């Protein structure tokens, strides 16, 4: 979920700027007093990167460049995908997932040219680097690559397949969950070296309605949610096999702010409301100089019960929320500040537009 004025305009109003990989003949669209090339010119000095790692369906759609999931489309395996508060990374061994924590480092660690002159005070950078708390992979087949399988305004699907067998992960900005479906077989969960399963947790009614396993990595709690009847067994040190009762099957993994009974209840209750699509709509009230933005989510209740997802909002969205009472006190840290959680399939923000400085 991005800045509701500028980013929403980009999402909803500038689709003609997106470059189609299939466009062959450059054409021009008139926009106001100007024009936009809909495909690269033959003599263009810089061309968009090839993006072969898309499913057949996604290859038919225009592809935005320089977005948070771009690496997924032009690399066999992705770079880090910053979904906030979670990070993901598709690798040959599986899909990594974790919650970054703040680090202070020398600026040259981020930008090699950023090293300060010797006479100046050292410059530092605040980082939230990706660290894998858990790696998820199919147990019955080995994917050949990772591809963009779907994309909404702030969510995507990652498809990792081998022939007809598919392992799909659905992730979204602000979501504390990763949602997973697997066409055949079980899943392998490879934990970080510092991970430890949490036993002896007294499960409440919402948790007893499904299979749940909690674990901790350093100071961060995680929950694995699968259909009732699932089982887990240790197959190697730090590698668990999640035995799923049906094919195809599904499960989700979440980062929890704490392990209180109330927190566990709300996370368990919404664990199977899978986010499948997201869309932003906005309007501008010129008299009030106000931008009204509506964020909508399309979900699937995987168990046929709860369809309302648990989602997170950035600080600028929390402050502009038209119904702030929707927010819970639960939050997770991110590089953009604490992300507050709430259960909703849509929400609205209202922002005063004060104009833009010309320089």
C-alpha cells in the first residue's frame, strides 16, 4: 500500500505509460498538450529489461517497470521483495520469508559512492536487511524458476513450478501473512538456525479450528496455519515436513507482534482469508482540495469461513484513515515505521492537497 495521492495516480491514471513486452510497432497517444510513446523507438538508447519470468497470463499484460517486484520478472530467482513488514526472496532452495530488524551501517554499504571525505564526519545508513526466518518449498517436486503469476495494486503472486505442479505464494504490502497453495504433495519448512518451536501453548477456539504451530526466531514470533488434520515431522535438523491432508492444499505463515491469547485469536481467525487482488480508486474534490482514496481487497476464504483479511497500514494511511476506529493496537515494525493492523476488506483515506512546489 503506497502513497495514496501520487502512487494511486500512478496505479490508476497512467496505465498508458506501461510498456508491453509484446508491442512491436511504436505508436503515440495524445495526453493533454503532449504525447506518450507506447513502445520503445527503434533507435532508443535505453530499453526496458526483458521480463521473461512471467506466467503466460501475466505476459499478456502491460508490465510496470521499477516496482518492488521487478526482479521477479527478469531474474530466474528474485532479489529481495520488500512487502513491509515482511520480506521475501525466491531462491532455488525455496521462498525465504522474514521480518527485518533495524541496523545502522556505513553509507558505503548501501551506495559505494556515498563514502564521505576523510575530513567530514562519517555518514551512516539505517537499514532493514532481509534475513530468512523460514524457507518454504514443495516437498514433492523441485521448481525450475520463480515467476510473476498475478499482480494487483499492492499484491502479487509468485509461481514456482515444475511442469503441471505449482507452488504459489501470495504476498501483499502491509500483510503480516504469506499465503501458500501447493498443487501436489507436502511442504518443507526450513527454519533459521536460531529458530525454536514453541510448545505448550494453550490453544483457543479459533486456533483449534485449524492446525497451528508457533515458533520463535530471535525476538520475533511466527505462526504456521494449515487445515485441520495436517501434521508436521522433523526430517533433518531445522527442516520440517508439513503434511497436508488434501491436494491441492493451502496454508499460511504469519509474523505475530506478540503471543498473547488475544493476538493469537485474531491471527488464527483471519489466517485463511487469502488476499488475491488489490485495487485503488481515487477522486479529487476540487472545492475542498481533498483527495479521497479507496483501497479494496478481493479475498478467498480457503476454508469457506472467514473472508475478511487482517491487513496493515503505513503511518501516512493511519493518520488519514476516514474510520480510525478500525485500527487495532497491534503493529509490526518496518523501515517506514510501525505498521498497524486491522481486519477489513476495504478502507478509505482523506488527504488535503496543498499543491506542488514548482522546484
